[in-house]
């Protein structure tokens, strides 16, 4: 792909936009960011807060530990730490560099102040509105569609920001529609490494650190270390275990940041760690590793752009298939290898649901990576799933469209039922 090609620039822009840093699970972090912004607009610490959130925010904040809170979970926790200690200028790193005094102040604030939570009537899957009050003063901040996409700001009677419906949309002018698996392969083969080196190196460095943290310390159900104890150091097992270990840590309060993919740190870990581990095992040069990570990242983004950031369809499925594609590229695979790897993987794991962010995400990551690797190895042995096998259609793009429709449209009612089950005992 030529550098002056419109797709070349679009793919660079997508990587820059999607592969960003986040500290903690992105849904509670989005809440903390929104809360920190509301406090900043208000100009003081509020003594009353009203939080309106969509069902998927409730689902993904219920069971995940918020960093720097002493192991606490939930919407109130994320909002309170954002108000007291959040730096809104850092967006998804809003909880970076928090002092011991701020942690003490946060715990006192959580005990002494009222944070009211309501389920939003919005049809948006990702929707957060925070109203913060202090005396006669009021601030309102709303985020829609993406975790840092502020669409509305108000202080008292002054409307500071009010984006129109087009600006509120999910695409933000990025050309996701230009993504295809064949062109992703072409781009990865031809991209000037200098154009993507900084982004990809940061992903390698940071995601490797949190994966190591997950193996060296006890987090959640310790899926990563359990897999290594049970099944040893075969590269297939190491690839999925180390990806899972990053999620073990991230879902349970690790303070290390990750580079996300499609708005998710778990997906960022899934697309990167297995490819990195295969490169280590087979002594692959950095140039090839970087190009393979371009493949895995863009293949995941392509799939998720059809589904949306939040859904009842587990994002690890798309990311695991993409990891398999990255491994295929790493081992010399061509477009057909990558396309068939993705189709095979999606045929295996497309029934995994998202029932919120929590410890079991690590296990879902492990099995999604397993499907990605199996999908690749199947094709290399001359085996594959064919169009008409369930949700699989002839051609990778048609299969991705099917999965996108299933995740975005077909599972809307499933999403509601999952939320109902998750909250029926609250």
C-alpha cells in the first residue's frame, strides 16, 4: 500500500486513536474521568452527585476493582475517586499519580457524601451523565459512545458544550469503513515502521509489564498462573496464559496502565501478548513483530467497528481471532492464512457473552486466544469451516459482517437479560 494512499493515512489515524493508554478497566475509568471533569467545571468539590448511566456501564463497573481505592468496586467508587483525585487532563489515565492523602480523602468522601445512581433512559450503549452540586452551583458533564467523548458540558445556566448528533457519533470521522482484512495485510506488509513504531512499542512495553504483574502476584482467580501450572510452557499455553494474566491483574486493581484496543484494555492485552510471546519463542525480528501487531490490532478494530465498543458479545472473541491472525502473519502467513484463521476462530467462540468486567474475563481471553491459535493451525493442516456452517459465510468479510450484526443487533435483548440477572440480587 502506497504511503499517499487514502487508506494508508486512515489506518495510521485509526491506530493512533484506538491504541491509547488506560489505567484500570475503561468503563469505571470513563466514570472517573467524567466525574473529574464535572468537579473541574464546578470549580469545587461537590457535596451531592447524580449519576445516570447506561446498562452496559452498570454491567462493566459492578464487579471490577477501581485502581487506587484499596480494592473497592462499583460506580460510587469510580465517581468518588474521580472527584477527589482525578486529573481530567489525562483522560483514561485520570487516576494516575494519586497520593496517599488523596486516597484517604476519597474514602472519607465516599462515606460522607451522597452519590445517587440512576439507570439512563438513553438508547446509547455507552452513556454517562454526571450532575455535580455544591450549594447553588451545578455542573453537568455527559459522555457518549466512546469513553472520553464528552458531548455536553453545563455550568449553572451556561451551556459550555453541546455537540450535535453527528458529532456525538461513534466514528468521529475516522474511516473504519476502509478497513478490510486484505488491505490490513497489504498495509502491514508495506507500512513504514517509523509511522507506527512509537504506538506499537508502547503497547509491547506496557502490556508486557502488566502481564508480568499478573503472574507474579495474586489477582482474582489467577487464571494465567493456573494455566502455566497445569499445562506448562508449550508456546500455545504460554501465549494464552500471559494474556490472561494481564487481565487477572487489570480486573483486580493493578495500578499498571495498558494500551487498549477498541476501548478495552482486555482486548488490548489479547491482541498483543500472544503475538509478542510467539515472537520471543521463535526469535522473530522486531520489524516482523511490529507488522504482526499491526495485523492483530487492525483486525480486532475492524471486527469491533461492526459491533460497537459495548455489547453482550464478548470482545475477547474478536481480539482472540485477531491474535491468531497476528500469529499467522508472524509465522509467514499470507492474506489467505489470516482470513481463514479469523473465520475458523469466530466459528469456534462466537457464542461467548459479555456479562461485565470481572475476574472471569481472563478465562474468556485464554479460550479466545486458544481459538485464534487453533484457527490458524487448522488452516495450515488443510482444515477449515465453510460458508453455511452456522454464522460462517463464504469469505472473511461476510463472516465479520454476520458477527457484527449478531453482536450489535441480535444480542440487544440478551444484553438486557444479562443486566437483569446481574442486578436482581442488588
